[in-house]
C-alpha cells in the first residue's frame, strides 16, 4: 500500500528535467531581452582615445551630439540666470579662456565663457565647451592668473568629458537621446535633469583630475599655477565664514583642503607633509 501511494504522489511531481528546461528557457529569454537592451544602448557608442585622461573611452555619443547637449543646457542656464552685460568683464574672461584652450588637450570644439549675474561663489562647465562663472566668484578674483585658475579647472572638466559622463551615468541613454535629437518632451525633461546633475557634487577623482589638468594648462598658457591655490584658499576662507548657499562652490566642487594638496603636488611634482595630511583627510 505504501509503495502504491508513493508512486501515485511521485507521478504528480514534475520531473527535474522539465524544471531545469523551464529554468533554462527563462534564463535564455531574459538574456535575450538584456542583450537587446544593451544593443539599443551601445549602438550609438563611440570609442576614442582621450588625450586629457590618456585613456581609451567609450561614450554613448560623440562630439557633435555632446555639443548639442551643451547647447540645450546652456540655453536653460541663460533663461535661469542673467548674463553680465559689462563688455570689459566678458572680454577679459574670453581672452583668458582663449589662451587656456589654445594649449588644452581638446581642439575639436568651440569654447565659450560667460559671467552670470548672481552673487554666488561658483563656476560650472557644460558638455561641449561652455564655461560659466558667477559674478559672486568673479568679483573675488583679483588677477588674470586667478581667473585663469578657475577657467583652466573648468576646461579640464570639459577636456576629460566629466559632465557628459555624469549625465550619461546618472540618467542613461534615453535622456541624452532627447537632448541630442531635440525631441521636445524629452529635451525639457533631460535639460532639467542635466542641470541638476551638473550642480551636484563632482566625484573626488574628477575634481583632482580637473585640477591637475588645470595646472598643466595654466603652465602651458603662461599663467602662474600658484594662483589656483590662491583661489582655493579664498574659497576655503569663504566657506568657513558663510553657510553653503544654493549652487555654491563648495556644494559642486568639494574637498577644498585635499584639492589644495593635489594642486601643490601638480605644481611642484612633490608633496610635503601638510599636503599629505590634507589629502588623507586628517
């Protein structure tokens, strides 16, 4: 009796081979869907050697579409903030930018710089060659070398393609597709997301890389790279006495003591004990 009951129960259970076959089918199906998704994402990728980072890099979009993204986001920036109309201020910034970009690692785009009429201590770069300095920071910069320090750092972000990589990593291909193709609904959403992303903190390594590139460009352009340290000291002093404001420099460009250490090392080729402690966060 027990044997017959056992056999009866056994017949109701699906064979192990059927279960494994169903599992293999599901896995194959999901693998197929994942492959299609990856193919859709990667079909527009371009791979090239980046002279600034000295690495082979893969991006969803090449230079032309990066410039389109920059144009869309810059239009939003200039809707949100007034541009300073003082000809001398803008001409001074433009002249310094031209000297820096003449020696930078990326010559396949046209660079622009504008001063935004808002009293905050900040500067930002957009994909495709756009640099903006807020008037609150510009007013604190005393020399052309100090202005060059800010501009060269932002150009470093552009040559290393940090901004477009951040937008790409944060929001994926669909938003970039909207920005690059100017599909109206996706553009509005994508521009807002991109702007928020660009006013979020850069990663520590991106900041350090932009600082090293900035020192390199300042030296080649004939500016005193020590002026970058002077700017960072000014920003640290301002940070210590003022609360962080919306879009303030220490929100978007963190790690000021560590950055001073990295800049000093890039200038001199060595690191003293104080800089080592700063870099270690002590």
